[in-house]
């Protein structure tokens, strides 16, 4: 079973690298910021995983890894929103920027 999981991990890594390397640089930032913002599902999964460790007498390592996964997923989502906001601010008109000041 472990060999199958390692095989899927290696195959997904190669496929991800090939797909990302084919994306033009003009589309890279919008696609990455959108996918980072959508990855809020990761936070839900991490929280569910973490709560499961408290119900079934989880070991300390599970609690630490669950907490770290929630922390890093939150950083990922917040960073995605920040990149998206910064990218969208590049497309606002100069009149609107002056009125905001």
C-alpha cells in the first residue's frame, strides 16, 4: 500500500511540474493566486483532522502536525488573497486611486 502511495506522489509531482512549466508567465500569477485562495478547503480538512485527534486520544505528534497544517494552510490562503488583491489593484483606474487618497 505504501508503495502505491509513493507512486502516486511521484506521478503527481511530475505531472504538476509539467503543467506549471507550460503556463505562460502572464497567466502564472492569476492562476496561482486563485488556486491559493481556493485552497481554503485545506484548512477545513486540517481542522477536521485535528479535531479527530482529540476525539480518539491522539498522540502528541498528531496534534503537533495537525496544528502545523492548520497554520501553514492559513498562511497559504491569506497569501493567496493578498496576491489577488495586489494583482487586482494594478488594474484599477488612476482616477479611482486618486480619489481613495
